[in-house]
């Protein structure tokens, strides 16, 4: 989603601190979305092509839902920061094109379910949902004709035999795994298709930043980010270190 030399990674130190905070937050959200999706897609692809044993499902499931919910959290954070970024301008909505707010609202709803699961327990149970929700996806295994496994992963206690869901209506497949859907508390979000909407906004934002930095004559200003430090440490005499 972000190129290595993205302007989001080269924010001038002279910029307004509040604006820098928003820019960094948007950048981090985009990076987490990218990494979480790549890992989730890899996990689900492996599950579809090499199904785990019953004893392996809990561990694999934890890995999948860790990345899925990390992505949902980052998507909602991107929404809030992008739409409230000081100084950003938005073009008028074109007919037939959904606004970012509309596209990302399902993920706001999903995050609300996860953040308030205790308060919404009755609501979640009434819809037969699981504590972590459920994931479904398509993984192709045959090219000609294109044939895919339609998979569902639902962690937690089962009160009845799970039913196979209706096969999704799709005309294309981003090989090998696509249409990754999270369902929780009566809400659902397509983790695969949402990325293109966010990518468009990231590209737009990068263009606006480059233009703004040029107008402010900041394009050549010093920029530094992402630092890691370490130093040797020795306990003072008499200091107790508990293992």
C-alpha cells in the first residue's frame, strides 16, 4: 500500500506537531492493514489447501483472528484520522461511487461489537454469532476451469451443527485467496475489497502532502522517523532482579 519512499515516511520535522501526529497515524494504519492482510491471507490459504487437524484448529484460528481484528482496528483508525485530518481537502462525490465513510462504516460497526462485547452479549447471541465472529473466504485450487474452496472458520462453543453457507457470487478471483469476509454481531466486512478503497485515499493523501510541502518550501527540510535504540545496563550493587 505504501512505497518504500512514500512521503508519509518522510515528514519534515518542521511540520505542525498535530498534523504530524495525524500523518503518522494514517501511515501506521496503512502499514498495519497491509501486514495484517498479507499474514491473514497466507494463513487462510494454507488452511484451505492443507486443512489443519482438529487439535490444530484453535492455534491456527487464533493466528487468523489476531490478524483479522488487527486489520479491522487499523481500518477504523484510518477512517477517523483521514476524515478528520487538519487541512485535507476532499473532491466532490461522483455519482455511483461510494464515499469512504459509507465504505468503512461496516468496519466501525464490527469494531463496536468487539469493543463492547460484554454490553452487547444478548445482541450477539440473538444473531448466533461467536465471541470472535467468523471468517469466510475463497481459495482457488484449480485454474482451468477456475475452482475454489469456499471455507468458513468459526471459533468457540458450537450449539448446533454448523451449516454450509451459500456460495458467494463472484466473477473474478484474486488468486489464490480472495473475498475474506468477517461476520460478527450481525455485521460483516469484506477485508479483501476494502483495500482498494483505502489505497485510492492513500494515493490522494500522498499527492496532497507533496503539494503542501512544496508550497511551504519544506520538501528539502530534514526528516527523520522510526528510531530504535539500545544501551547496556548493569544493576547497581544490592539491586534485586527477580526472574
